[in-house]
């Protein structure tokens, strides 16, 4: 009785002998596999390098072009691709030959003439290995995500955003140019927690990050700096661009209330901007201090506004000094 075909069970047969190839195809199709055929080692490698490549492969050792062991070696050199379970099919029975096959990267081998049920059992083992491999990959990705992102908001965590700032400063030191940071703090956030509870406060933080992410460019990084304070690293940007981005974020947060289980909650943000340019490069700590000073000034001047602090380019007759350039905005 033919089993129900599962289209996800894609398998490659690489076999130049037409009789052996047809026999394999009949069995594998009967067992529910979606069969892909290659008649040379070179063709097999090309098929296994495709984005939709089969995750299981039965490779004859001796083929035109590349041999099966060479295909195994080439596949194992590709570290950034999903794992492929490789089964060598060979008439060789010498122990040193079988060891060579396994050392080339094959997961298993089967000698010709093969027993159909033994082949089926070994392919089931291969499917279990692939399932375990995929589960390990997902677990590793989840652990990496948890280690690098804030658990509540999904923004980069403090360690990652500060490392991003340091790396951008190092890039500037090598390549020149200008970049900046924006330090953002939600206004009267304690009042939200005290009035509506911390669950609502959490919802406000989550929606705030969503609106920030929707406002920044793909290569800008939003990170949670602490509490209701966020740091945005903005590569390749001059003062004017940073001011525009800061205002876009500010308006996105404050232009409409945030819907929560306890009703709509209105929130605004104050933002401090610091710029490091080629004429007056700043290290990470200097930038954070300037952004914090600008943020403090935004709070003192009524909140719901952006302030920028830069170090102007020095002239021949003066020593560099901090310059404050306020961004006027209508208080909401």
C-alpha cells in the first residue's frame, strides 16, 4: 500500500546508473518522499546548494564529475546553510574506504546491493537528526535573542546598544563621517504606573518601542537604556538629519494615545541629541554625557521637545566649547 506523500520530505538521489536510480526512486516515492534526481556529482552539488535544497540526500560514491565524497566535502564547507543529512551509497566494503566516506562529511553509508528496509530505517534516522538539528538551531537563536534584547520591549538591551555605540565610534575613527545618538525619556511615566498600574505601563513601553522602530531607518538601532529611557544610535547622520529623526519619533509617540486594557493613555517624550563629526569627534562617554545634558534641558524647558548639543568645529583663535542648539516645538 502506498503511503501518503509528505511534500516536506524532499530527498535527492544522486546516481548515474539508471537501474539503481530507478529502483531508489520507486522505493522513496512509495515511502512518501518527494524525489529530486541528479545523474552526476556536479549536478548533485548544484541542487544541494539551492535555497530550496533537499535536506536528505542519497549519494552514489562513484559518479561522473564530482564523486560522492567530494560532494560531501563541499557541502560541509558551507557553514551558514541548513544542515543536510548525507547518506553514501557504495559498493566499497573496505574499512578504510568507509572511514574515508565518513570523514568526508557523510552521516552514514549503505553498501550495494542495498536492502530496502535498511535504507528506509537509516533515512528515518536522518529525519530525526534533522529534527534535532533544527530544534537546536531554534533554541540557539532564541537564547541569542534573549541575551541581546530587552525581555519586555524587544529593543536591544543596554549592553548591546552601548556596544553598538562603541562600534559606530570605531567605524567613524576608521572611515570618518558623522553620526549621532538620541537619548529619549518618556515624560511623567511614573504617573502612568501609579495611576494605571505596571501592566499598563508595560504596554505603554512596548507600544513606544514599536512606534520608535517604525520611525527609524533600517540601520538605526533602538535600545533600552534603562527604565523608560531609550538610546538610539544613528549612523551616517549630520545634525539636521538627527533633529528631523528626533522630531519624527517624538511626534509618533505623542500624536495619538496608546490603547491599553485600561483605556487610552497619552504619553509624550523628551529627547536629547548628540553629534560626533569628523571635525570634532567624540568618544562614547562624551556623546552620552552631551545627550544626557540635552535631555535634561528638554525636561527643564517644558518636556515633549528635542534638544541638541554639539561640539562646534574649532577655529584658529578659539578653544572648542559645547554649543546648545534648541529645537523649538509646540508643547502638547
